[in-house]
C-alpha cells in the first residue's frame, strides 16, 4: 500500500470539491458528461474514485481485449437523473446500496445471470444472504464492497474539540478544519439522525432543519470530498472529517492506528455497502458480467484493497495471501464494527426524498 497515497492524492486533485463548486472526472470521460459509446470491444464503467485499482481494469483488458472506459461518480443523485433522462450511458455501475431500490423501480438495471458470475462464491457468505433494500434477493446487483461506516474521523493529537455529535462540527474552533464527504444521503442522513429524525425522512420541514445544521457546519468546512478525505487528514489540512475513510487510514500506516480515531455519533452512524449493477441500456451485458466476474477473482480484487484498504468482501482463506500480513490486525478490522454496528443505521432513499434533498443540496453547495 506504499503507493496508495501517491495515487489517491493525485486523484483527489480532481475529486476534491471546493466550497461552491461541483465537478467530476474520469480517465476516459467525466461523470458529469456523456460517456463514450461502447462497442463489443469496450465497456463504459462508472465508479467511485479512490475505490478501485486501475491495474485491475488494465488486467481485464489484457486478458480479454475489451477496453474499459472509466468515469467517476460525483454524486449518485446526479447519476440517477442522467440515466433517467438518457443523457448518459454506462454498462457497469458501482451503486450505493441506499439507491438500489430507486434504480430498480425506474427500470434502470438489468438482471444478473449468476451463472455468468461464478466468482460470487468468493464473497463472504453473510453478504450473499440478503441484498440491498429493493433487491434483497440480489437479482439485479452483486456485492462489490463489504459494509463500512460513515462517521466523523478525527486527528487525536490536533482536534481542538471533543466530538460526540455532528453538531460539534459547528464549533468555531474548527473553522476551516473540517471536511465533508460529497454524498447526499450520507450528509442529510447523518444530519437528520443527529436531530432525532429518520435518515429516510421525506418531511420537508425536517430536511430543512438538517440543511440548516449542515449550513452551519459548512462555515467550518475546508472542502467537500468526492470519495476520500485521507489526504486532508494525513497532511493535517483538517482535524475532522465526516467520511468513510478510517479503514483506508489504517491501511496506509500503522502509525495512523493511534493517530486517528472515529466517533460513535449521537444519533448513530451510517452503515452502507456498494453493489455492481449492469445498466438496462447496456448493449454489452455479457461482457459487463464478464468484468464483474473478473473483478471478483481474489488476485484481482486484492489489488484494490492493497491500494485503498477497506473491510474485505471476500473470504479470508481466499484473499488473505494477496494482502499485507497485518491487514486483518488494524483497529478498522478488529474493533470498528464491534464499536459501531449497534449504533448504526441504514437508509434507502425515495424519489420524493431525492427531490427535496437535491433542492437543499444545491443551496448547500452553492452559497
């Protein structure tokens, strides 16, 4: 994982979203633009930046001759809108579990042929028992990431305030020292839960209160980050971040095991997972399933874990030999789930909630 930080820092130059700006980038296209037309020998793939190894996709091309055009998700709401109105075309998508129900309801996903993805047998059995809300039987999706948590991660040595609640991020002592993940449901869900409401609320009054809280936190915010706050935390640019990066920090260096902590927030923390899905508009379903199956090879899947450490999706006896010897020893692997699971929440967003959140999100990012 020694080269992980160099790669992620370079990626973050495009992924970091300064206050008031929105952007997305890809190695072939932008998530905010129209993807290249795919052919039988190419696939358009859209993923979260800072999650998947480029070497993994290159290996797929070497083995199959099929090019992979990578785009990056800037925000799932934006991706959903583009697919519904037909302004973007992708073959394989990396979806947040909270949005799967909406994608299925809108007829945007193709059914997965499990016979074409036999490497699902490498996935930990527990994660195959039940899929995301809206696709509990894993008809349209394949797990691509084990459950993780979105919470406040802080520098134990430099953070000037004790953080127990999301409201603590409004403390003036944190002026310019906060980073926020650029994920609508993660932000508004956390704010709603903090205020005593449900993360999937469709009550506009409640969502407005959540937006008011986020606007106060924004006064202390240095940057919205598309996928990762690791560079900002490690470089000391911020003291606290609402993010999902604790495992990656632990994977970067054993020194980070003591340097950074995570908070079991009042109101709970978001528990989430991600899933591969094939777009209904894809003309390359067979090759799309071939790519998903390829990624689930332990020797390939491990390349992403070696760059961007997260809880392993695959069985330890299958993947451990491809990972650093201390991978399973970090507190992110041994302690985090024990500390956070009972205080965690999951949400699935509805179209009504998306419409309301998007209006306020525009205010949040634009003012």
